[in-house]
C-alpha cells in the first residue's frame, strides 16, 4: 500500500489517475480512505492510502470442453 500526503488543490480523480493510470480504481481508493469524497478538492496534509492495483483476470477461453 502506498501512502501519500496531499498538497493544496489535489483532487481524488486526478490522484487516482496518477497512481493507477485509470480512474476506474476510484472505488478501490475510496474504500481504503473512508470519509474522502471524490468531488472535493482536498486540503493539504491529509494522509491517503493507495492499495496495490489489483491484477485483472482475463476471461479464459478453452479450446476443449
């Protein structure tokens, strides 16, 4: 898990994109940081946690049944 201390003007969506490369991980971030809203600018000095990016499971196709 990565720990980050906010700076004035940080936004959740931009931080999630910075750490994960995609905003689809916002829910993962919000679950690790209860009480943080995705719409607000964040105050400087908050400690946020970014869990490890989950590995995505690819739907495997079988050649033989």
